[in-house]
C-alpha cells in the first residue's frame, strides 16, 4: 500500500534532516577533536535507516490503525530529540571554532573574554549519556515496527515516484444538472474556449482548483453541451486518477472510440491505431483528475493527438497548476469558491426537504455553510449528512464540530482533502503541516512564512547554486500552485488558506503544533514543538498555563506577548506586536536562531550584549540604538560573526541628535561579510563607518539609508559589486553627490549591478556631478527622484537598461532627460525645466503634469507620442497647455485628462481606437465628445467612462448605446448641463453612477437601464432632490443600490429586483 502515498512520508523529511546533521563536517570534526566515540553517530544512522524503510507503510496505515498512529508520533518525537542534540553539537562546534580564532588573534580585551564560553566540559560530560538515552528510545521504536507488521519499502522517502492509482475515485461524463449552482460563468468560459478555432495547433485547456471545487462537474457540463456534439467528430472521457500511464490511457481512449485494444501490448501499435482514427478528424478529449507533473509522460501520450483536425481540444482537470504547466496548457481556468447565495442553494438542495425547511434550520444552516467557505464538496457532503437529521440540536452539533470530527459516513471531505496532502513530496508535507500555526482567515506574507521555514531548518538545500531562501520560495510556490494557499483578494502580496485546508494542516500536524486562539484551551503535550498565540494583549500569564508541559518548544509566535521562555526556543517573532522589551535572560536561549526585532533598553535593560552568543540567522532588526552608551557593548554583540544573517536593520530614535558616540557604535556593529540586505535608520553620525563602502560589503544586494540627516557625504557605494537596490531617503546634509559616490575602482563600471535607485526628500541636495562617470549604471532599470527641491543639475546621460524613470517635485531641475532607448514608463511631475528631444518608441506608460513644469516640454511630448507604443497616458494640473494630439494613438488603452487643457472644447474619440478607459476631470471648457462621420463610428474596446466636473459638457455622442458596445462602467459627476441623447445608455453596463447631474437625472426614462441585463450596481445622488421613478427603470439582476444624497426613491418593491441585497434602510 505504500505506493498510494505518492508524495512520500512526511517523517522522511524529518529523518533526512537528521541524516544531514549526522554527516555534517562540524559534527564529525567535533567528535574527532574532542576524542568522542563516533560509533554512537554510526549506530544512530543505522537505526534511523531501519525506521526509514518502513515509514511509507506506516503513514499509509496510520489513518485506520490507532497503534500505528501513536508509533509514528513517538518516532517523530524521538527523531526531533536526536535533531535537537545534533544541533547543539553543531553549536558547540561553532563556539569552539570561534574561541580558537580569538586565541589565535591573541586578543587581550577583557570584554571579549567575558563573553566567550568559559567551558564546554559540562556539555561534553552529558553528551554520551544523552546520546545513549536517545539511541535506546530509537532502538525500542525500531523493534516495535516489526510488532506492528510494518512492511519495508524503498526507504528513499523523497517522494519522487507516482502511485499507479492516486485516487480510487472513477468519474464518468454523466452529470445531474439539477444539483449544480454557481458554475454558469465557468462553464460559459470553458465552452467558449472549446468552440473557438483561434488556435491552429492542438489546444490544451485546464480547469484548476483545490479538491472538491467542482472541477469534474464543470467538465461534465461542458462535455454534455449539445454544441459539442455538433462541433467535434469524436468525444472521449478518460479519468486518469494517478500516474499518466501512456499505455493504459491510450487503451482507454481506443476503447471509448470502439476500437478493441486488448490484444495489443506495445505502445507503438496502440498509438499508430489511435493516430489512424484521429487523423483529419476534430476531437474533444477530457482527461479528468490528472496528478502527474512529469512533462515527458505527457509528451509520450500526446503524440497521436497532433494529427487531429484544426480546432481539436483537450480539456484537463487538476488540483495543480504545475500539471497545467507540464501539459503546456494554452488556457488555465482557476475555479473560485461559490458565492454565499449559491452555497446556500446547493446546501439546501442536499440538506432540506419541504418537511424540515424551517426558519430555525435555515438560520443555523446559513452558519454551517460559512464553515464550508464556498467549497461545493463540503456543502454537498455535510448537507447529505444532515438530510435525515431534523432537530436543531443535530444541526448545531455539526456547526460546532471540526470537519475532522464528523463521521466518514456519507462525508467525502476528509478523503478529498487528505488526498491532496498525501500527494505532496515529503519536504512540502512538513512545511505545510507547520502552517497549522496560522489562524483561519489570517492574511500572511510569503517572505515571513519562508523565514519561519528557514529558522526551523525545514529547507534542506542540496544544490550549490541555490540558496535556502530560493528553495523556500520554490516550496511556497509549489503549495500555491497546488491550491493549498490562495492569493488574498484584498492585497496581492498577501495569501490565505481556505478554512478547510487550515483544518487539514491542524489535522496532520497533530500535537506537534498548537495554535492558541481566543478561548481555546487545548493543552500542549511533551511532544509539542511549535505554538502560536493570537489573542488579546491584555491577557495575563494564566493564558499560557496549558502549555507548560511543552519543555521541548522550538517556536513561539506571539502576536500577543506573555512571560514565557525556553532554552530550546528557535524562533521569536516580535514583528507586528507591541513588544519593546525582551527579558534579560534572552542571551540564554542558545537555540534561538531567528529574532525578528530587538529593542535596546535604557539603564542596562535589554542590553545589546544579550545578542553576543545567539547564533542568529535570517533577518534581524535592532532599534533604539541611542541607548547603547558604551560602544564596546556594540562590539560585544558580535554581529560580524553571525554569518547566517541575511538582512539587518540598525535604527536610532528619530528625534535623537547626532553624536560621535553613534559613529563609534555603528563602527562596532560591523555586519557579517555575507550580509545581503542592510538598512540604516535615523543614524545621527556625521559620516558613515569605515567598513561601509569597502569591498567588505561585497555581497550586499539591498541598501537603505533613511533619515541620516547629519551625514554630509555618501560612502563609495559604486564599488559594491552585488548591489541591486539602493534607497537614499531624507539625508538632509547632502549638498553634492560627486565622484566619491562612485568609488575609485577603474577596472569595473560603477554600480555595475544596480537595478533600482531612489533619492527622496533630499532637501539640501543641489548638484549631481556625473559628468565623468559615463559607464555608470549599466543595469539600472528604475530611477526615482522624488522631493529634491534644490536639485539643479544634472542626470546621468546614458542609461541603456532603464525601464522606469520617475521625477517628482524637483522644481529647480535644469537638465536633459537621460537617453534611455528601452524605457517603458515615465513619470514627470513638477520637475522644473527639463529638456526632451523625443519620446522613445518603447514607451508604454506616461504620467506628466504639475504647475512647475515647462509648457514646451508638455506640448512637445503630445506632439511626438504618436511615434510610441503608449498604452497609458495621464495628464494632470496643466491648465494652460494646448491639447496637441493630432494623430491616432493606436495602442492607447487608458487616458486620464485632469485639470488640463482648458481651451479644449471637443474631445475626439477617433484618435484612440483601442481605448478601454477614459477619465476626464475638471476640463472647464469641454463641450462634447466627438466622432468623425466615418461609417464605422464605434469604440468597441471602451469599458469604463468617467467624467467629473465638466460644467460646459452638453451631451454624449448621438447613438452612444451603439457607439460603446462594451461599456461596463459609467461614472458621471457634477456635469450640470449634460443631457442624454436618444437611445439611452449601452445595454452592456454593469455599474452605473450619476452624481449631481440634474438634467441627466431628469431624463431618467431615456436611460434604457431595464435592458442592461448585466447591471449589478446603481448609485445616484442629486442635490436638487429630483425623484427617480424605479418602475421600468431597474433591471431584475440588480444586486447593489446605493445613494448618498437625499432620498431619491419614494418606495421600492424588491419584487422588481429579486437579487437586490444591498440598499439603504428605508428600502
């Protein structure tokens, strides 16, 4: 049965970490140098290998065998104990090495001697007995696997193989259409793609979504559409459910085409027979439930398909976008969760009948569907479970239960979600289980989660050219592509887990991870390694009494901080909390590897010396450095030797005045040589330290200098070979940037790797002397110069790689723009007397405006922009500029004209044939939108039209209901003279907003909104209190009605708008 666990056992990932530690040169050298018995290490490896051989079978059986489940927990706990001890050995080895280096350097500093370990003999004395104890425990567990009759597998544990049958579920093309809700749009999209003949070659289309999201259902609906029978000569449905076995799948296709294949064994004969059948014929092939991510398997399978006629299609359903990528899908359609109303309709279809559809059950039923969070499988499964349960108590029991506590009888949720987890490779399983610490509905940052994985040593890098961070990004993306994570709808940089996926993580992490939330009182156990807390900051230490048993704790993530410590703690996250002082015993947490923030206290509290012996990695922020009274304490913090740090922030108080002490403190806080990210905040010294601009920082990739207001010169940053991002903000003492900024290395171009450069709020900066640095910035992609009010000259002359240039509020600038042949985006605002010869043909985005900008620059820009590929254009706050766009802008998609071109009376839409969005604001003399008299007078691409504060605008173009056939949004505000021509608004409208346009509102009966079958939002406001008659005005599909002015509707009957859900209370 081990083959069913296609991803490999999660315990294998734990074992692999232990194997790596056992083979670590640091551990082996420590045993040799201390003359310890290395047979103990060899014995541990042999026992772990013996256990590893059976873990696949154990993880397959533990779902149904409680004894196996308990054995797995004990093995995992023992392996983690071994990992902890091996990690301590590695730490002691590093200490010994550091002590030897100091002795070699013959240092005489009393301070340094006081912070070096006095002796490691106590650890050495205990090491042998601790190793024996762990070995005895592992030996006992290894013997028990035979008692449990666990079968030996390959012992590889890496999860690269695919099971023959990942899913035992077999699907057919038949579907019950009466039990489907909320998938009309999805089926329409897929149907349109299948019926399209735009692809010359064989086209593969994929439907992707998490388990239970109705992927198969959508495919069935499309497959049974009557148009498919007319469009394709052959239709074939094949359920894969596992490895893409070329012989098996080809035989299934032949059988579906009524071509017997039982007597054919070799692949070549099968594919030749299939090719003969498909050649010249248009076919539709559905491959349902595909898991195989191996591109070569797909290449072998598709060989006969390319002979089909043009327009042939393959439709694939899968839980993973990696499958879609491997199959080179032309289109990937992601299924989203059902809306609440559709969820209720589906749930009630399975849960309610006429006899028990009471208001009480509907009320609690709507609460239950929120637990399902739009997952169709969960809605159907729980609904079916409740169909025979008629009491409120039965329904309430389901409401308060976790999905994992619900009986498997009639409930497929557990098996469907668990299958996705089982398919994960072993290392991904461990990373995913750790995500049980994340609370439900919490939006998390990708980098923060990857840092946690790094701190826990979940990421085992075995490729020389890959960093741990890169591997973490890859693991995260793999989980995202497999639908374990979803992108936040509120913020693209954040992610969430579906509630049931979060439940899955909690289920598989068992007692090793504990999440404390609100009133939850689940106790920790001795095997608990990771705890998170998300609660009230005011709760006292009693909240944590339940976790005192967790004496092996590695992780405590306090979003609220309580008084607890453990000498086994690995990760302490204070980011996003109110924590400003850590306990004085912090330095004793010798296992602590990641500390997000450290605030230096006053009068000896939270002394920076506490960082001396911590073996920190990842990103560290040290704040309130003005409290370091003696620079020797900064030296004792030993940042230079924390070689695993990748990012460092050093900050002082914003209001602290400059002093020589700060200069000496920063000098002594020299970071490790391999540091990649460095930020200096509110530094009060007059110059930067000696280590700052030398090749000592050769690995720095990102550097931020912020509010160092007393510094009068910049270090030679141009010699840093790896520097890609440089932000210089609010350095108010800088008046000139000259050759010292570039460095004196004549062998390489200054800033040879720099891609992003920002200067902001440089209030005293007057000159940028870059005349003699012609080869500088060869890779620069973005240059931002913002709020440099005194800057007069000059800018780099040639930037061959520049893509984005932003200059804002540099009012005295008198120079030419750089020559940038590859530029895509240009922002110019209040930028003085800039000179521009012509716009680059590659330019796609142009934002230009402001009172303090040369009129000649603006008009020349308008005159030459027809030579570009401009897609977005924004002019603002240029009232005296003539509108000089005379030739069509054939690529323009979005045009904003705000407070500009006051002489403009007619806006010609003919100049913008591909326009999608038009925004006109405060065009004081604009009277009309005009068209030429050509026959095809339409802007078919326009989807959004926004017009505000145009007091002389009289009318839309005649026949606008046909001129703008794709218009989805109209927003008209403060246009008192505007009237509507005959024909009304386009029927394609989805959002309609009219604010303070009295003549337009007066012509309401000509709006023609009742024909807008897609209209879902209506917003009307009129200060003159003109009444709107809803009868015959509102379409039945309207979902949201809003008005923020006087009451416009005297009454409203929901019978006219049955879908309407949002409105004012007086409705």
